[in-house]
C-alpha cells in the first residue's frame, strides 16, 4: 500500500493551466510526484496515453530507472485490477514512451529533420550521421587546431601578435591551444555560439573608458555588493547574538557595529561605480580584549570577524587600481581579445567543416542543430516546432537545475513556448557546472513565476516541495 500524497505533492500532481516549475528539496519525493502526475493524466479523466508525453532526464541510467518505475507501478496496479483495459494498454505502451536524455531527443530530432537545416549551399550532414563520443571529439579538435594556428601565424595581425606573445609565442603553443579549446567549449552553452563570439568582439572594440561601465566591471561590482551585504548582515546577527554575554558584547560589540556600518556603506557606494566603491574600502577597527566571557562564543566570533576581514580584503583588492587606469589596461588588451575571439571563430568553422566531411556530429552539434530546426534567426518558433509541440500534451524535465541555455531553448520550443512545460529541480543540487549547466535559468524562473494559487490561466507558475522524507530532523 503506497503512502498517501501530502497536500504539497497533491498540488503538483493536479495543477494545470500553464507551465509549471517545481522547486523540490532533497528527499521531498520529486520523482514520485512526477510519476503520479503522469498517471493522473493517463488514468484520470484526461484519458491520455504514456506516448503523449516527452520525459527528459540527464543520464541514460536515470531514464532507464524512471521507465522501470513507471512499468512497475503499472504492474502493481494491474495486479490489483487485472481486468482494467486502460492499464493493459499503458503497459503495452510504456516501452514506446519517450523517456530519454536531452542528447537522445536532439539526436532523433536531427536525424528525422536534418534535411531541413539551411547549410548555405554547402555540404551538410545526412540522416545517417555518426555521433562522436567525448574522446573522439577531443582528438578531432586537437587534430584541427594546429592547422588553424598555422593560418593564424601566417596572417598575424598586431592583435594576434599581442595574443601570441602573451601565451609563449616563439616557445610553445600549448597555452594558446588550451585557451582556444577552453573558450570553444564554454561558448557551446550559448544557443548561437558564432553570433555570441562576434557580439563579444564588437563589445571589446567599443570599451568605455571607465572600467566600472564595462560588462566585466559591472559583474565585479555586483559580486562585491553581494559579498559586502552578506557580511554586513552576518556581523549584525553576530552583534545581536553577543548581547546574551554582556562582557563579550562590551568588548566586541562596537567593532562589529562599525564593521557592519562600513560594509553597508560599501554596498551602497558600489552601486554608484568603481571609484565610489574604492573610496569606501573598510578600515577595520581592532577587537578589544575580552575576559571572563563564554569561550566558545568568543572563539566563534573571532573566527567570523577574521574570515570577514580576509574575504573582504580579497574582494576589494581589485579596487586598488583606479577606474580610469583599469579601463586603460582593458583597452590595451582589447586587440588581443579580439584576435582570440576571431581565432576561436576560425577554429569553430574549421572543426565544423571537418565533422561534416566525416558525416559526424558531437553532442553540442545535436543541441545546436535542434535549436536551428526549432527556432528561426529571430527566435520565433518554426513550423516544425509547432508540429513537435502538438505531439505532446506535456514536456516533463527532471533535474531542471542542470539545464543550459541551449537545452532550455529546445524545451520551450517543443512545449508551445513553455505553456506545456513541467520542470522539477533544486538549485542547491546543481552539480554539472563543468558541463556548462546554468542554474540561473531555474533561479530566474523561481524568482519571477507567481505561486500557482495566484497564477492566471495560461500563466507560468511555481510550486514548492519543502518536506524532506529522506532523513530525520
């Protein structure tokens, strides 16, 4: 006998009317509610079939486990009611249901529709293309890159010379090779990598004089504001915690209050710019001697104070250089950066040509090919996207916190722009940043979607699964 669903879980199972984001804490039963939601739609009044759904997981093992779990649930229910024709039909369909990894989905989509890709009159892949594994793909990249570097050196520009000199020109190309390969790999998380490279080149060619006005400066200042606000809050909490020990509060309280004040001032001034932040780098007061107080609390407060000072010193180190001087440094390195972006684009094109010559594709090709099939250059869904969306009543994505921007475009394109998209995940369990996963996709939706009870018909919404069934308090 199965354990009844909680009120939170039942809300996830039964909610309809728009795209649904589930923030599921560890041990909250997210796989169970995904399966129960599927059964609710298949065995309830909707009368859907398992083949009416696309279910995406992030590993083949997870896909196999989920299919087996659905099959086992069907068998258990059929054992209780052997004459149920609906259950019998779903048991026949369970191994035809589309429960697969995002790579497998993109591969099948590409094989079915590769003839629709616009190749600009050049040779393209055929439907029987071979998928390179990671090892093969890396070997091929390392075979192509030296040829690209030869051409780079043969047509060396001043910016190219600056780039080459920065990475051991005349001695060893390995540093430059690794840089190009790393940049190429990271760029694959963008839906349109070549376009992104050219956008970055344009940005480097028009850098503002004030480093705080550049994308890099704004990002650094945002990180500084976040860290300063965090420590200001923590010092305030610490000061209030010490009120329970009069002697310790008297010795440390004033210093903690001053540190909190200075960090709050830094947080506010960093919003005004680089030099404004530099004018308010904290000057830390000394902690007075504390005697006859709680030794455990005292030790904890000392460690927190010292860690705060160390972390803020590291965060503020960049402000030692004035905005104008830092801006000049960036502008001096701009030609090398533009050359690097050109070099990466040239490598990307050469690598793509070599894969097409071999009628092969790597994992990122499949995802980018799917984006090109499903979305036009203006980002609008294609006719094919509408056809694919109509195949599925719902697209269900597990471990959504490990999605990247390319995959997210694919999911939304095959779910009527996200209107029939069901996603479940937990930003705290994101472990695939090294595979270019972007948990900010999940976080942005979590912060902007209304609660399901407040959402209008057709509006995306969110629900929380907060109760942990995996461990004791």
